[in-house]
C-alpha cells in the first residue's frame, strides 16, 4: 500500500507538469518545501508565488526540450517517524521514447496533512545549483543523490537538508 501511495503521488504530480496544471500541483505540496540538489542547490519554498515560479520554469523547460513524458518510478520507500513516507524514485524526462537527460534518482518525504499526502522535502538528483531549474543537469555517475540512503528519521540533522533561502534572480542561465 505504501509503494502505491508514493507512486500515485508521483504520477499525479508528473501529470501536472505535462498538463501545466499548477492548481493541482500546489495541492500536493506542503509549505515550507525544502529542496536540495545534488549540485549544491538548497532552497526553502515558503509560499505559492515561489512554488509557481519553479513550476512555471520546469514547464517551460519541458516545452523547450520537447519533453512529452515525465516518468517517475518508486525504487524504495519506508514509513518514518510520525507516519511520514520517505521514498527514493527514479525520474526520466522523455521526448517521445528518447531521454532528454540521463535518468536520475531523487528522494522525497510525504506527509499526510489535510487529508492527503503532500511533499515538504526533496533531495533531487539534479546537479543544478540554482532555482528555478531552467535546463536540467544530471551528473554522469549513476547513484542516489548525495550517496547512500539518508537517515529518513532525521532528515533535518543531515546537512544536505539544511534549509536556506533562495537567492533572488538566480537561474541556470547565469551558470551557462
């Protein structure tokens, strides 16, 4: 049942990007949302405007890269402290059947709040150091972001999850 909860959450939110459906997407997120990338990016999304900025940038990137499918598949999961769900998943950005970037792994935490499962923490396998992500970058070495399976019971104690504020004006265009 737990795997199904996580997979359904991934499927619904992936469909939101393809359909450009921010209203449904935001219903699946719990503020503040902490996002850390394998490339050293670390942000705390505190409000709807910040979330929409990142969502819109991702939708634009998918359009510009001709992404037709965002496929995210659960690889591992566990129930953690307080009944939250911690999951490792693989993401694939496809233009028809061709990968736009190599598949990459990420972690997320889902909390059962307001009668539904909502994400409040992502450890992304993307190598992007800036928000919003304009062009996805993936390290060539395959493996979970940050190495080994993090301790899901204490993600805030792991330095990879230390919240920080986004820097205004940062974008991947600045890093090209």
